[in-house]
């Protein structure tokens, strides 16, 4: 059977048939551009404030009745409250003047009981400001008066469409219903298109879209609007996907790339660019929708000009119809068709009907689909998030929308040219990084430079648009014809999760303006890494069947272990037994060496904690006691009023008032007195700590950033140490590197006690980080290599992690007893004495010695082990072939560059690195956050440590009996879900939040234990420590970020939990792409590793 492209090659690559189909199909995309984003204008929120009815108020009080509030550093009128109308009316009637006779801030507030006043400067009406049609009927029928009359019943109906304040969640929810429709349409249209044809699906969807938008323009309530919007979304995505697939299958190879970029996306963009000008001319939302619905009528004649897909007809066994279409194409192109276009074998109807389940049957298809889902979701969240955000930007919303659309034109032109020349993977990753990176930069732009932010946002939109156009053609090229529409539908369904989430991501900006950019930028940057694992499709023919797809895109996952003539190390040393005196001694000695790591690993939680503090008012400053009590102003923090930590009333003004016997809040409004910084320093509470580095060097207010920076620099040291120690351990041996790092850690902590300033403390902390975690990793690798498979699992959980947890549990009681930070560091440094006896108890790794060709030394250690276990070793432990293999391995020099040598090793290293980053961000952020939780910080830290004990026991049981995929994904998923739930708990139930956080810590801790085992089992002995060092180095990126993740909670309390939970759940899905190593021996060489990994 010849391929479709080969059978239809006589048509040529261009010609009237192809160009006609090209332009007609592209006109369909204009409709999706018109209707895709009209919610930007229809659902925009105009400027508004509480409506003040025509009651007897002076102009002065009418102007002052709306309180002012601070938004993004600017004082603006409150949109959701007013001063209590009855009180203001009495004050106005009494002749009092606001601000002079009455302190406005002391007046009681109330909600907008009479509705809202909406500015008509930009919009005549939107669904946010809409008044229900029933309201008008109520006025006419019940009162018989004109429409300006107010009645109590009618006022209650007015609130139905006021989508502001308590109802403001309904505005992003309306957008989400559109994208919910996208999700439904993606699932249904793929099935319909594959079963009944591309053409029928397109035109049925066009009709549905027209009727839905028209019906929506007559919506009498928000509920009806949302229901019809669901149908609009379902029909619109069905039009887009089915037209896209039809064009991909009908057009020739040369036009396909142009169609999927300049065609589909550019014409969508043209419709999108026209939308703001239509909306600018029609500023009433109902009329705007009626006009947009009418534009669909022009598509009726296209039914007689757009053909059905011949590819689809062939897969359905309708070869005669396919030949009719191709012969008509030949006639239009003025070429002669052969007597038989498709061979007899192609006329056989398919023996199988493909469904969505077929995408999940083989591992290759599952992996490709999973990665496609992640990419589509991330790109859609960013693309639609930025598109929906245009009405929130500074400047004219119509112009911003037009600029947002205009950025797509160069994006599509550039992508068209690049797709012909460049690798799909490189292109997609590059533009995802561009879009995500630029969004992450926006938060650093000062508020006064709005146009710089706007330029960066449009640059980000350019990157997302490029990624959008590339991912469509990339996905279409990956799937075969029999599954293409199903695959595209599944990916589009995942994309709908991103687009459904997008309105709420933008909504988070009402709490903190930077939050949407942080979320979208982080997710996009992470997805650029996922993209690297997809197979390349450049210059490859479209696959027609699943078998052709698997031939073209052989993926890197295979779990079959090929037998070798050379025995593996576990088989060679099986004579030692599983759990003799030698193994117990190694187990206990290495576990003992890890105790100090848990003890001193996170002492910064107490040493660097920030006690409650406020500006110091010198005792010798002569002011009255009454003025001294009000000198520190109150400010709202997390919904409660607290004394300010970083400002005070201007002391000179306060002293003058005090000397003149002027009473605060009686003779003078205290809130009107200018503020100043803490010029005389700070007063720190000693209820919990006698001293910390924060109180020693005033790391608060303008210097508050130094506290998380201290932790981050420590983790930079861990990163450097992980990098260097991995190289040293693989080159010079596990044992020398282990004790060198132990010595560095002990000396550094001792020196830290005498730090004269923050800079010296931080530099020494960097050295402590370099030594501390490195000895942990080396001890882990050493135990993994010396112990056999059964003892290894116990060591990796109960040995390593339980020892660390016991040390961690011992730290809070010690810190509770020693509340001065310098005194606390003394037992931390003294714990290094535990390392001394370990030198005589732990030998070098025989596996490492064997890999370096030092066979005699390896044999000596194994014979000594046999002696301790009271077993007789064989006369020759290693065969001649194994010795020769070891000598060959000796000649090979391995360094960190080996992880980039092949696609398999590099891909696995990236996957493992991502897992380590996701886990360490959550693990260390939860640890560092214990001092911020409700209750005693010592108890919280102890509870955080206690959760690790059952976590490691559970991890041990899972590792003994379950696949590594199940172990890793289940623990990460549990941790992620629990963390995401924390921010949903009301503020008056802090213990529930603590419980969920501890459960999240339990899951993440178990995942931490598992990821060590998984990583050590994937990589071979010759590069195991180097690979573990690479992953540990990547994890340090997570630990460096983690203090700032916690620090973000100062701006928005839920943000750390959202970020950590999302990363953990992403890691739970990503780990399924790793090869399964359960029940397999440790690989010794790279070739053995590749037989595991494909």
C-alpha cells in the first residue's frame, strides 16, 4: 500500500484546487477570531462605586461619602463600600464638614445597598453592569411609572447582573464557561469528525455557533448567558479543530505548513484584530453579539465549495468518494489523473474503529499524549490569560486588544518561515522560554513604567502565539491519520483546562498584580523542558497508521533488560548473604554519619527567624504616655489590624503635639500625621528568641530580603558542593570525598559562631552548605553500592532518611533550650564529632573500585566482608572476563559531560532533575515555613520532623513491594493535593491548615525518599555519583528558590501553597515517563543502563 502523499503526487504541490481550498478554509477561521474573545469587551468591568440615591446631602458630603483605599500604591475610590448613609445624612443635616469636623476614617461603612454607579466613559453596557429585562417590566407593570422610579422589588432584581464586589467571581466564571464549552467541544468534535466526516462537523458547528451567539444576545440573566456561552465555546473549538484537521489532510505538503501557520492562525488573528474595531463602534453588548452572530451567515455558500477529506474517506473504506474528490482536484489543477488512483488494498474498509482508548494502549502513544497535554495546557493558559488581561492594562482597552492581536501577525509570519527550516522541538522550547521568561520579568518593572510592562506583555504574547502555532502543526504531525483528530481532540481538551483556569489566574491579580505573571511564566518555562522529550517530526511524512507512527517516532522508553555474558555485581557478591554483621555495620555506621545532617540541616529556621518587632521610640524622648501608645500606627495585615513593623509617626510632630497638650484622636486626627521610618532602630519581642541574626543585624523592613537571601546563598553552596563532590567522588573515591565534605561542614559551622556581620555569616553559610549536603549524597551512594538489593531498600529509607529525621527531631528541643543563636550553633558544630569513628567502620565502595580497575582492592574488601559474615568466599570472586571488563572500564574517563552524550541519558537526567526540583521546592519551603505557622514555632518544627518518621516507613513498604512509578507518583500526588487545599481553609481554623500542611509534608517527604532510590537505580555505577550530583545540583535550584516561595506569602498568603502544590502534582505526572527499575539489578555500565532505558 502506497502512502497517500505518494498516490496523489500527480496533483502537484500547488494549483487552483489547493489554493481555493486554502483560502476557503481560512475564511472559516475569521469566525473564530470574531467570536473567540468578545468576552474581553462584553465581560469588562467598568469603573464603578456605590450608588448614592437622591437624598438630602450637601455636595461636600456627597463627594466624601465614598471612602478611599490604596490599590497598587495609588489612592482610589472604594468600589464596594460607602460610609453609612444614615450617619452621613445626620452629619450633613447637623452642619458638620467632612475631614475638618469629622474624622472620616472613624465612620462606620456599609455595602452598596442601593446598587452601583458605572462609568460610561468606555462601555455603554457590559454583562457586569447589565440590568435584567425583567426589571423594566417590573417598573411598567407594578408601578406604572417611568423607568427612573425606584421600588424595593425592582432594586432587588437590579443586583442580578451587578457582577462586582461579592459577585465579581461571576465575571471570570462566565469566561470559564466558554472554555468549559471548549473542553466539551474538543471531546465531542473529535469523535464526530472521525465518525461522520470533517466537513459535516464544520458546518453543523458553524450553525450552532451562529444560533448560540444570537440567543446569548437575548439573555435575561447571567445564568442564561453562561449556558449559551457553553454552546458557543463547544461549537467554536469544533470549527477550529475540524477545519484545521481538514486543511492538514486536504492540502499538499508544501501548503500544509503555510496553512497551519499563516493560514489558520493568521486568519484567526485578522478576525481577532477586527473585533476591537467592531466593539469600539458598538459599545452595547447585546447589539455587539447580534452583529457577530450575523457574520456566520456568509459561510452558507461554502458548503458547495469545500471538499471532504480524501484521507478520511479512505480510512472509512469509501475509496470511490475519495477518488471523485481527487479527480475533481486534478481537473481544477489541469492535470491528468491515473486510471486507478488508490490500489485495491486501500479499498478494504478498516477492520478496527479507533477511539480515545487507542491513544492510551501503547507506552509510546501514552507518553507522547501526556507530554502533548502538558504543553497544550500551559500554552493555552498563557495565551488566553494574556488575551483576557488586555482590558486590565493601562491605556485604552480597544487599542490594547488590537495591539495584542497585532503581535500575532509577525508571530505567524516568523513561525511559517522557521517551521520550514528548524527543528520543532528547538522552536517550541525557545518560544516557550521567551514567553515565560518575559512574563516573569514584568513583576520587576516599577509601577511608573507602565509602557515597559505593556511592551513586555506584548513580547510575551508574541512568544505564546509562536508556541501556539507551532504546537498545532507539531501535534498534527505526531499522530497518524486514524487517530489524528482523536489525538488533537484530547490535546485540545487538556488545553481547555488551561483556558478554563486562565480567567481565574487573571482574577488573582486583584490580590497581587504580579501573581498571574509568576504563575503563567513558571508553568510555561517548565513546559519548555517537557517539550524536549517529544520526537522530532521535521521532514517526515505524515503517518497514516499507528504502526507507521511507531516506526517513524521510536521513543526512548523500553523496560527490557538484555542478558549479558558478564554477571552483574549483585550476582557476584551473592555469597555474602543479605543481612550479616558486615551489612549491619555498614548500615549503622552510615546511618550514624547522617544524623548530624538532620540535626544541623535547617537550623536557619530558628537562627534566621524574625520575631515580632516595631520601631523603637527612645525612652528618653519626652512625649506623654498617651502619645507614646499611638506613635506606632496600625495597618491591616491578612485582614487584621496590627501595629506597623516598619514605620512610626513623625516624632518631632508628635513631641510638639505632646508638649502643647493636644490629645491624639480628640484634638488631632492621628491618621493625618506624616509617617517616618525606624530611624532609631527596632524593638524586638523576646517572647520566643533571645537573639537571632535578624535581631543582631536588623534584617527587617528594607533589609528583610536578606533573610531569604541567607538561605538561598546556603543552597547555592549546596549546589556547588553537589557539583564538585559528585566529580570528586567518581574520580577519587566515595570515602575520601565523604570525609573531606564532613570536615568542611564541621569547620564552617564552628567559624560561623564568630561571625562579626551578616556578610561573613552568609559566606560561611555557603561553605557549610557545600559540605553539608554533599556528605549526605555521598553516604547515600556509598551505602547503595556496598549493600545488596534487599538491604539497599531498607538503607535508602530507614537508614538514610530515618536517621536524618531523628536528627531533625532533636533540633527543636535543643533550639528551645538555647535561644541565643550563637549558643545554638555550638552543639550544631559539636555534632561533627560523630564523624570521627566512621572512618574506621566504612570501607571504600567495591563497585567503584571495580569500575576503576582496582580489582585486588575490591576483592580484599569483599573477602573481609565474608570473614565478618562467617561465610567462605569463592577462590576467585571475579572471573577473567569480568576482570578484563573492569580493566576496559578503567580506560574510560567519565565526567559530567557524559549525561549529554546520548538522547536517552540526557532525557532521563532532565526528567530526574525536574523531579528533584519539584520535590525540593516543596520540601524545603514547607520546612522553612514552620516558623510562620500558627502556634509555637518549636512545636511546629518538631511536628514537621515527626511527620517524616511515618513517611519513611511508608516509603520503605512501598519500595519493597510496589513499582517505582506507583511509589513516586502516589506520594507526590498526595503531597500536592494536600498543599493545594491549605489555602482553602478559613483563617479562623488554623489547626486544620496545619494538619493539611503536615499531611502535605508527609507526602513530599515520602517522595523525597523514593526519588533517591529511583535515581540511583536508573544510572550506572560509572556515573552514578556524577548523575546524583547533577540531580542534586538541579534540586539546589529548588532549594535556592524555596525561601523566596515562602517570602511570597507576605504579598498573598495562598501563593506559596498554589505554587508548591502545582509543582508537586506536575512531578507526579512527569515521573510516569521514567523507566521502571523495580526488581532489576543496578546497572554497572552505560550500555547496561541503555538496555533498561531503550
